[in-house]
C-alpha cells in the first residue's frame, strides 16, 4: 500500500536533553501544524533532522531515538554532525540561499566547501529515504534546505509522486543567476512533479530562471522537462485559524490581555512580533514608530509600541550586530520621546508561548508587520484570526507574501520610513466600522484558506499532475502499433488524414527552397488521393503562396498560416479570419535587430505572422539571443492578441485567434469519420491534437509531452507509417 512521506530539515518533534534524559515534545511551527492532520491520517512518515548533533549521541541513544520517533510519532530521524550543521545549515542555507532569496546581496557568500556540505546533507537525507520509499509513494519535500533532494529521488524512484514546496521567496532571474550552482539547484527542483510557492511573483521568477538558464519552456505553469511534465503553481500557506480564533475566549488569555492593557494605562498599542533576522526590517520599523511620534506630538504618552523579538542565530555575527542595532534604536527612541511615566517602546528579546502571544494580539490596536522581504509571514494572519471582535488593524509591508492575500490591510513600502509612519497613523485613526468591515473580509478568507486547506490543496494538485502525466505519456509506434493503425484504416469507410508538413513529413525547415517536398513525399500523397475513401488535409504554418506552389496541382485540402487560410481540393483560397497587420510595424524592427546581431538567422514574413529562424546559428549565441528576443516580444505583446509560437529553432509571432484547431475542426465536423489519423511535431500542432476525438490515431514527431497518443523519432518514421497506410488499401 502506498504511503505519504513528508521531508523537512527539522522533524515536527523537538528532542532535548534534561538531566541526561532525552525528552520529546511536539513542535508548534506552522508546517508541523499544517501537516498534522494529513500526517495522522492513513500510513505516512516524516523524515528530518532530529535536532541534536550526532557526536553528542551514543549508538544506543541513536537507536532509542530512531525507535521512539518511528513507533510513537511515525518520524524517521536523520543524524547530522555538528560540522554538517555548521556548513550546511548555518553555512550554505543561511549564508548563501537565505540572503540571496531575500534580496540581501551584500550578505551572500559563495564558498565551495559550503556548497559541498549542502550536497552532502541532501544526499544523506536521500539515503535515509532510500530505506523506506516504495513504488507508488508520495514524497513531499519542504523548503530551501533540500532543493537537491527531488532529483535524487526521481533518478532512483521514478514511479513515485514528488512534491516540493518553497516556504521563502524565489528571487528574480537577475539575482538568481549570480549563484554559481544555479543549474544544479534548478535541476534538483525539477525532479519534483509539482513545485509550490506562496505567490504568483515567486512562480514567475522561478519559471523565468528555468527558461533563461536551462532553456525549458512552460505553458500555463507546465514545464516539459525531457519526457516529463512538471507543474509550478501557487499555494498560499494558511494558519490554524480555529485555534487562534478560539483562543481569544480562554480565561487565561483574557487574564493576560487585561494585564497588558492595565500596564498600558490607556495607551493605544502597536505590536511587532518577529524573530531576529535582517530580512524582517525591525530597525526600520522602530525608526518609523519614532517618526510617527516626532511628526505627531499628540500621540506622545498615548501610543506605545510592544516590540517582541525572538532570539535566532545569535552565533552568527550579522545577527549579533542586528541585535545591537535594535537595542540602540530602542534606547534612542525611549530617550527622545519618553517621559517619567511613559516608555514609548517595550522591548522583549525572548519568545512567548501561544496563549501569551494571543493575549498580545488581542490587546494590540495595530500589528506592524514590515519585512523587507518575506515568503508569506503567518504572524499577520495570526493577528487577524485572534481578533475575535474583528477590530484592530494590520499594517503590512507590500513585500510580504501575505500582502497578496490581505489587501484590506494598510499596505506600505517597508523601506519608506515616512510612509510606514503614515500607515501607522492611518491604522490608529481608522473609524471602527471601517476596521470591522475590512477585517470581516480577511477573517472569511483566512477561515476558508486555512493551513489544512493549503496542505490538502497541494496534495490534490500533485495527484492531478501525476494523472495528467500518465494521460500524456506517449507510446512509441512500433511494428505492432503500426499493424493496429493499418487494420483500423482498412476497416474504415471514411478516413481523414490531418498532416503537418515542416518537421513532420520532412526534416527540413526554414527557407522554402530547402523544405520543398521531394518526389518521395508527393508520391505518397498521390497514393492517398487515389483512394476515394481518403480525405487528406495538409495543415501548415507556411503561407498560402508556398503551399499553392508545392501542392496546388494535387486535389488535396490545404490549410495555411496555422489556420488563417483554407483551400478545399482544387478550389479557391478562403480566409477564415479578418485580421489587422498593424502590429507588424512594431515587431519587425525588433526581429531585424536580433537578426543583425545573430549571424545565420533570418526573418520569414507570412501574410499574418512573422517568424524568426535560427537553425543555422551558432548554438550558444542563439541560446542567448532567443531568450533576449522572447523577453522583448513578451513585453511588447502582453496587451495585444498576439502570441509567440515556439517551434523547432523558430519563433513565430501571430494573432492568437488563429490556430490549427479551428481550421482542423472544419473537416472534423464535416463528416462522421470512421478513421482519423493526425501527425505533427511542435506546439502549433498541439491545438490540432486537442480537438481530435479520443479514438483518433495521433502521432507526435520527436520527444516531449504531447496531447497526441503516440510518438515517433523522426519524419522518416512518419513516412514509413504513411507508406504502410497508402500501400495497404
């Protein structure tokens, strides 16, 4: 029976020593909470670091930890040495990946030994998993510490479902490209079937990096990696809404809340809760509060800031310096604005338990959350959920992932101190009915999209992707399959053949004089025409004049310009769409510039499209120019009904209302066909494959995922199939 395996850097169980004894306690983090219900349902395991350096444990203790975690918590521990922890976690993870993915370039270090430690620990996680993975299992890997793991699993266990979720931002391509090991990281992630992110921006950055660095294109978030389909999608992480919302009514929480309010002596309370980290923008937050008091003297002795900073990574010099800066700013603010009976900032450098935290949430009039960059920020959601009266107001940085969901909050630029101060003023002075109105909307959203919904949604989507992969898996046409196709054709009365030309019936592309059909091709077509049961349609991206020159003397049906023009047997050409070519004057200069800069490339102008061919270009230069051109064209066409068709060594720009499916449907709907055969080789032909009935014999030329049922390696194979079909009536 298949099982679900969760993998994260740390286990959802915290192990500690007390008086020489090992103690076990459930973790209260968002991930542990979110996956708890799924983990407890059915057969599932959780793999992660046990939390104690391996050299501090005896072999007997390791065996005991392994047994206790497995039997009681369904956890599988990974044992790491102190050196691993220092170089992998505190090193590569937190000195390279963390600052880079949060846009702190001045904090990034590029040290090969740290990268080697990262690879080593990912391998150790894989080896631990290798003992428990079975075919059919679902493995869900979490976060930036384990980005190489999906590909390791994929290589040895191809018959598993693999998901990956990144809990921090994914940076823009311009930043990610700086990473010396960028290809390895991307290949590691692409071992997963589904890659999840908190926001659409992160997905967009990831897909851009994959395309520019590895050259893999995507369609609506689906990437074609070799013969595999990989999906990148958005799954905003929620919180345990009911837990926070219900806690407000607890007697112990209410007692702590009243103690806080009593100490405040009637002051409005601005709350800030974060762990110590330079990405959180805590110094700027203190400066903004000081600016509020400086610009609004009426708030003195009437507004107090509660600043809670949980200790984190204090052994790292950067964090120690940050703590000193925070302490200095708190002292300066209290010194500048404080009075004998009033201290503007209450600073707590420690962690608080769940109930104490909810008490602070309940007491605070405003929560100030202004990270300079944050994957999601669950504190913002917790505050809203804990406000049972739906009062209070959230001031939120636009660079927090939560800002894409909590638009009813006061949204500010965390780097703009006056703007944050103004946002605080807006929140403090907002009428109560407006606060309630805004918060009701956020409450409803958080209640529905809670952490269990997030986990369930991800696993459901992973299952859908696997089903789509299975459905899209192409069967290679062999001798037995060819016999089935021939027999089906022989038994049929009315037969329809839809054939692409370039890349399908011939391997030549580009200039017409190179791709012109030879006698072998025309001879095959003539044999099909001779059988009055056959209806033959050539459906091509070529312009009508070229198709007329090549096939005009034959009584066959022609579709030109991807469906712009049609000609039935030897009739006249008809235009299916009435389009404007005004856009060409904007696009052509861009193509001309890239042609001048890329020796061997050329522009093909068709009636209602432009194509840039680069088959004869030096490959490395072409790879650079293609990415540059795609970026430029996507920006230029984003607000037009103009799309890019990415073929084999060609980029075509055309009106998106024109595609092969509309033209093919004219013949598909004209008769009740007993046999349908279709062949194509690139993305333009997927439109045609999509509208075929399920029993049609559809063949893709080349590798990759397709809506076709079968595949062959080359045009030679297609000609072999067509020859067999033509010679056996």
